[in-house]
C-alpha cells in the first residue's frame, strides 16, 4: 500500500453538483439531437467552449495564457512561485458524433479542483494549472493529440499549423478565425507532475464493478496502410485456380492480424478499420484492396514482433494468390509507462478516500502520453456505460465523475504540497 503524504486532518471534497452542471453547460455547445456533442476543433463552437472555460477560470482568479497552437493554460498561483507547476487537463474538442465526457471531463475536473481549493482557502506550494489542449481528437485536422504534441516537441509546430481539413482550411487560418492563435511562451522544463482525468472508453472498470482506474501507462501503436494488387477479371468465366483475387489476400491478412493480437494477450490488439475494393463491382474479382491496419501492445519488443509477423503474413498471402503488396507505416507511438510518482499518488488517493480501484492500461491515445515524455504523468479513469465512447450515447454517472475528481484533488495536493502555514 502506498502512503498518501497529504495530512490526514485535511478532509476535502469537490462539489459533485457543480462539476455536473459545468459538464452539462459545456455540452450545450454543439449539442446533437441524439444527446451527444459535435464540437470539432477550431470551429466557432470550439471558440465558444474556450471562451466559457476561460471565463470560469478568470472568475476563480486564474491567470490565462495561450500558446501558438491554441493550447489554453489557466494557472492558480502557489505560495512558492519558483517551484515546478502541477498540471492537469484534457481537451474540449469532440468527435462529429461525440459525447459529453470524453476530454471535457478532464478539463472540468481540473477546474473543479481549483474551485474547491479556492472555496476552502487552501494554498498549495506549487502552482496548479489546468490546460485545455488543442485538437486532441484529430477528426478535423490530423493528427490527433496535436496541441500536446506541439507543446512537448513531439510534433512540429510548423507542420501542424499547415495541416488542412477536408475543405482546405489550415490550422493556422482556423486559429486566426476563432481568435486563438496565442503568443505566450511557456516552459516545458518546469513541470512537477501532470494528471489527466478521463472516462475509460472501454468496459473493464464497469465489468469489474470498480470506480477508479489507476492508469499505469498506454499501449504503443503501429498503424499501417496496406495496398494489395492482383488482377480484376470477370467473376463468371475466371476459374478459381486462375484468379489473382486481392480481396482473398485481404481476408487472409485480416485473419492473420486477429491471430497475431490473440497470441499476445492481455495487451495485444489488432484491427482492420477501413477497407476499399477496386473496382467495387458485384461481378468483378477485386484487383486492388486498400486497407488500414492498427497494432497495439504495452511492450515495445512484442509490438515490434507483432509487426514482423504481420509483414510475414502479408508476404505469404501475396505469394499464394499472385499479389503484390505495399505496406506503408502511417503512425508509430511507443508504449508509455507513466511515472511511479504519479501512479502512486493516484493509487494512494483512491485508498485514502476508500474508493475501489484497480491498475489499468489505456488502450487509447491521450494527451498524457505526450506529457509523459517531458514530465512525470499519470491518469485517472472512471467507468463509462457499456464502455462506449466516441458516440452520442456516451454516458457516465455523476457519482463516478465525482469520485474521479476527488482522486484528482488529492493527487494534485500530494504533488503540489500545502503552504507551510496550513501544514502546521
């Protein structure tokens, strides 16, 4: 058991109703008829959400800074300005058919922590800063996790500003259009810890009837684009033995991907998410198939092995069916193992509060992954109904959201420390 360093006499709780109301107020911006939210990055709705967040933060006495990619930093000063800052946050943008909690919960939980500290006149040694990252979803402008990627130096600011959406609008132009191309310079080397609250986006916590996921890290990801080329020909006159059926090769590769992931459980993942057939006619044997491949694992060596086995499976299938194959890497994210200091703080906070918890690995990408490359980072998961996310039916209970916010509060206090006068 990890011992929480926050003095036991300090018994605080965030305001469940206030947190819930903030989430519901935010969800009105881009609300969909099916109860979800469509508030994509750098749209006018995103501007409205940003404006609202900043107004709430200023009402709590926070200073506001905005960097060149539009990330918003709201800081509550600490007693000792020279000490490294403790950060928390997530994102305000959503998928086109998104829900009320993905990303937004992490930002609102951070705001609620600041409101609670102010309400109880608690002064921390370190400053506490809430950040709303730009374009985490990546659905309008690729890639995902853009704001945190630029901030941490993992993505090129120049390249990201020139990324365009389907209508040819650049990130740079969109930032100017909503008034959020900032100029504030921020330090990356003065961060003591970063925490991110999030719905799990999976079914494990609900299945285990557990409230808090202590996130120990995130799966590494390797994405590929595969083109298999055979020969299109008439489906009737062409004997089976004389075909060069690209779809048959694609089907075998898909089966191989599933088998590879199953060999490396519990963390192996393998997915074909999209597939295009050419020429796409009912009575023509497909001469070309383009498909996406997504491999994931928590161990870098195993993930490399999975990739090697994928290449062999593609080669074997191509030879059997007379196909040519072109495999192009599309993304490569190393597994992230979060810092013990942050993981222990989350675990100890849940124990201190008497909340059920279990260690868990994130299968999805989050801003905390990039933050973990430059500073100690950790995440707090809470259950979401049926594990559903990126969907208008995404749901979480007020009780679970409140529990996660309380764990965040104590995790931040453990890292930020209390001013000397309050420790006596």
